[in-house]
């Protein structure tokens, strides 16, 4: 069996093109399928449990996420990156990570009461102790994932992840139904979410254990561990800082305000993020290698970057503006009336996520041109400036001292808008010299999409003022009709305006689509002729 495993590692580089295409297919299928099921489960759980139960879990997962980064220590990436990684490398990392995970779990076990006291919620302590078991499970899972990635067996990712998502969803929903049937205590409801997350980790790990051939051997090499760590510590540091930065608002809101406020904030960010995360990753995966392939031709890189800027903004701006416009009906239909305080947070998130294609396009150009120093400098400046604006937002919220605590959280969230605007300037600055693409040109390139999206958004918002409840007495049915009409109005308005003003990106997308369809037809005709 050991020889078979070594053969898998040695043969992983063969048929790379075929494996890459299949890998991309299964990875994309995993994301779409997993997120679709996760969305359905989250909607059901949100309706059953309510905001108070949902707000407890992010406070716990902040700590487990940070410690999870330490457990992994960048070793997973190191194993994948190392060309001649063998069984000893994988076994060394396996035992090191389990040992570290057990130590960190012990620390979390004893620290749980103090964390609970910090958030004035004694009921959190047992949840922290149970959910922290994911550190130990994750230490096993991380090596499994590295092995699957190394040998490009991405199909196993799909089945493991999808099985975990489905089964954990069933566990969470059943437990939530049982709990809410017998009590209205939001603390007990949070246990359903703990059970769901723990089950997801267990199923994923167990599935891979029985489907992946790799098994640890009693081998350990400090020399190999040191070599792997020399690469992994950079990833560890980068990921750790990024994780702290992403979770700092959660920590602050969870400490200063209610768990329901934290649930509104997190949920308000999650739905626009669901759309943008996949789209942004697609832009990154396609744009970076395309630009890198022409890095010796600055004019060509600039032309491709401008095209990416125009096209991505043309698609993303109306999606985010439209989503903001339908957010109230969307939340009412999906989660119910008690979750409507999410809406302002969704508006803020939609604005922030609309900026992502601008950030991504600029940063991909910087990286493709090999300007690592400029990339690092922009990241440092952005993190510092964002923390300054966050501090200002907290100060304003404290001074204003709203009676409704959700209003204070909205002020803190609003500070992120200013931070995102500053990031646009910071990310654009290096390309002024690197590819001669300054901020003025960039703003002109996104101006058509900006104007059209604002006009479309006004039309969609306008539909929301029509009193549908006068014609349709049922509130739910009225909201469904409203959101359908809003979507139709938004799409039709945007396309009509694009035609009327002859927007260049609209013509480019149409021409590209026609060309793609034409090629497919010609291939079919050619295949039939053969």
C-alpha cells in the first residue's frame, strides 16, 4: 500500500492538463453545490432559531479560526508546493499538527470560562469547548486536503465536502426543530449551530479517511519539518494577519453590543458576499495568468487590464445595486420579518463588494508584473488606514450613544465604506507607473457602468414604493410579486440604457457571446461531418 501511495505522489504531475480541467470542474461543482445546500440550510436555521442564537457562534469561531491557522501553520501549502514531498513529509506534518492541535485545544478548554466572562455570556463556555474540537479534526483534515491537492484527486473534495454539508445541515435542522419545539431559549438554539459545524468537520474528515489511500506512518523528521516551515511560516503570518483583520469587527461588535446585532451584521455581509466571492475568485484565476503571460508587453497588459476593469464593473455594479434595491423584499421572503434589521448592513455590504473588481483588477496587474514590493506596500497601507477608520467609527458610535444598539453597529459598518473608497485610490496608485494606467483613466472606464447602475437602481427602488399590499392582501405573496417585478425592471432598464447609450462593454459582451456560440456550432457541425 505504501508503494501505491508513493506512486500516486510521483505520478501526480502526469496528464497535468487533463487533471487540471477535471480539477477545476469538480472544484467549481463543490463550491456551487456546497453553497446552494448551505444557503438552504442557513435559511431554515435562521427562521427556526432567530438572531440571538446566530450571534453567539461568530464569537466562538473567531477564536477557532485563528487557532486553526496556527495549527495548519502553512504546512498544507508547503506539502503541495514541495515537488519531491514524500510519505515522511506527510507523516511528519500529520503528527506535528495533531500534537499542536491537542495543546491548543487544552488551552481553549481552560480559557473557555474567561472568554465567556469577557462577553458576559457564561453559556458560551461549554460551546467553546465542544466547537474547539474542530482544531483536532482540522489537523487531520488539513493533511488529507494537501494530499488530495498534491495528487489532484479533486473529485474526492466534492463528495467529502458535499456529504459534510448535507449531513451537517440535516443534523442542524433536526436539532434546531427539536430545541425550538420545546423551548424559546436562544442559547439552546445555538447548540444546533454548534452541532452542525462539528458534524460538517467530522463527515468531511471521515469521508476522506476512507476514500484517500494515504495513511500516516510512524515517521517523523525534524529536518523535513524545518524545511517545510521555512516556506509555510510566510503563509502562516499572512493568513493569521488577514484572519485577525477580517474578524476584528466581529470581536468588537460582539463585545460592545448584543448577539442579535452581531447576527444582523454578519448575515448582512454574507448574502452579497455569496455572489461576489465566487465572481471575484473567477476574475483572479483567469486574469492573473493571462496578464502574467504578457508581462513583457506593458501596452498589452494595460489594454487587458482596462478591458477587465470595464467588463467586471459593467457586470458587478448593477448586480450589487440591484441586490441592494431588492434587499428588503429578499430578507422578508427568505428569513422573515424579525431579520429585517439586516437590510442596512446589506446596503453597506453591496457598496463595499461593488469595489472588489476594481481592487482585484489593479492588484492582479501589479502581481502579474512581478511587483511584489508594491503589492505588499499597498496591503500595509490599506490595513492601517482601515483600522483608523474602524476606530473612528467606534468612537462616533460611542459618542452618539444610540438607544437602539443596532444603530451604533450601523455606524461602525459605515466606516468600512470610507475605507473601501480609500482602498480604490491605494490599489490604483502603483499602476500609474507600472502600466501607465492612472486613477483618472480608471474612473473614466467605470463611469458608464456607474451611471447606468444608479439609474437602474433608482428604477428598482421606485418599484418598491408601489403599494402591492393594496392589491395582494397576503404580505408574503405581495413581497414575492414585488421582488419579481423589481428584477424584471432592473434587467430590462439596464439593457435598454446600454443600447440607448451604446455602452462599449455591452457590445463587447454580446460580440464575445456570439463568437463563443458560433464556435460551439462550428464544432458540432465539424464533429457530425467526421
